[in-house]
C-alpha cells in the first residue's frame, strides 16, 4: 500500500524557535496533502489543505503566518511552526491523497519548552 | 462543513462481530464515506470507504443506508488488535477541491 512518512517523529524545542516538519509520499505522487493537529484524547483537527504548486488553504482560526506550509513537489509538503510556544505542543499529522484514498503519516510529536 | 456523529465508545467481546454506527445526515451527493482507525501515538490507518453501495475488504465491511445519511462499519470477528479509535469521515467536495473533517470518533474496547 501507499506509504507516507514524516520527519522528525518527535522534536523538542525552546520557546521562540521555529520547527520544520516534513511529510513525504514515498511511492506515489500527491497533488493534495492535508495537515492536522491532535491534542491528547481529542480528534484530529484539520489545519490546512496543501496543494502542489499553489498556496495552502487554511481552516478558520489557523494562523497562516504561524504555520507555514510549502508543497514544493508532488512528494513533499512541509509545515513550519514559527516562533513556537508551549501551547503549540501537539501531535502533528499529515496525509496524502491518492485517488479516492487518503494515507496518513505516523505523526510528529512537538514539545515546546 | 459536513459532519459525522458517532457514539463515544463501544465494547465488544473477542471473536464476536462489531457494528460501529455513524450518522452523517448533512452528506452531499458527491461526498465519500471513509473509515479510519487510530492507535495511540500513531497516524490513522485506512479501513474502508464507499459512496453508495456496500463495500467489503479484508479488514471490514461498510454498510451504507439507502438515503446515505448513515453508515455502519462491521468488523466480522473482533480481535484485541482491533481496539482503537474508529473515525467515520466524509470527503466533502467544494469548488476548487475537497477536504476531510474528523468527528470525535468511537473508542472500541475489545474484551478477551
């Protein structure tokens, strides 16, 4: 089956620094990728839709200047959390679309101290 | 946004069938119904999806109501490894693209 990877799998950073998370579709090309965040014992919350070659579409309430998304190729989308703060600590999950199926990455756990 | 409603939790005995319901009364004609499951600290895993007809695969079956306002995921013989949070989501199409919105999901407990 189709595989989506994320890197890093976990990251700890100091408050005020920026963190980049990569999402790759390993064996297929994905025009569309999604970014979600998930807090403990809660469901996934859609942050933005990333389309290759165009600007990301952000959900209401998600700051586009804080969560920078770049979908530069058909196999890579990146999420950069700028000037991270402790409240940004969360589990970030990406997914890539292939046909009518959506494949998820393993997630990246971000902890901001 | 197209929403889904699921029970918070369900319990099953091992080796017995499990029927996980989902209501999606605001579904549009082009919205696909997808089911995923998630183990702690992992990304969601695809289970099954459908549009109008019932679907079967090696993992589960999906029964879709005739009016498409509800669906049921059927695990034919629950195992301990099936204990997870199950999400029923809709692929909602709009001008320019589509998006997938997760509901709260159902936490399935499987007893040995």
